[in-house]
C-alpha cells in the first residue's frame, strides 16, 4: 500500500513540476516545444520502428528467390533419395556376392564356424552345434537385409537345450 501512495505522491510531484515549467513558458516557446516534440516523436518512431522494418523487408525480399531455389533443390534431392532408396531396397545380392554377404553376416552374429556354399542360385548354410535362437535371429535379419528366403532346411536338435545342427538353402527372392 505504501508503494502506491508513494508512487501517487511521486506522480503528483512530477505533475506539479511539469505544470510550473509549462506555465512559465511564453506562447511562442510552448508552440516551439510542441512542434519540436512532435518532430522528435516522428523521428524516433521512424528510426526505431519504421526504418528497421523496411530494411528487414528489403533483405527478405532479396533473399527470398535464393531461399526458394534452395527449397526446390532440397525437394528434388529428397524425391531422388526416396526413389533411390526404393530401388536399392529392391536389389538383392546374388551368386558370390550373396555368399560373401551371408558369410560376413554369420560372423557378425557370432556364428563364424558356418560353412556357406553356392549351389546353383542358392546359398547353402551348414552349422554344427549352433544356437537355434541365435540362428533364427540371424535368419530374420538376412531375410530383411538381403531379401532371401529359405528354400529348404534340415534341422536336428541336440541334447543341449537350444543347440542344433542345421543345413539350410537360401535363395534370393528375385531368383524365383
């Protein structure tokens, strides 16, 4: 409450000083001060509000065509990337490339003892004492990554839980 009272007293004191100052001026001084204040307000308004906005607008107008060209280029590149990604995803390796890819993938998945052989258009994978869950996870990965499918599989369960001997023929999905 004291702040509003002291604030009100300050406003009254300021008003009183302004009144004494203004009444002490002649008519000519009052006219000059009024016109000078108006010119000063216009100059400040122009330099603080109008001129920066006009400069910014001009810069944006100059940079807009370049930004539009960049957008068109980025859109074209994105369209091209989508088209190339679709084309690359549909290409599956075959022959020696498939054998090499499967051998590397088996090693990456912790099954380095696997034998991979090419038989016609198929790749035959043979594993002894392999983890069945590990093999099925690997098979799912290569099915998605290399677009292969199991043509034939022979799996024999071993005494140890989850361990198998297996032989599977994988063929590129495009080969059929």
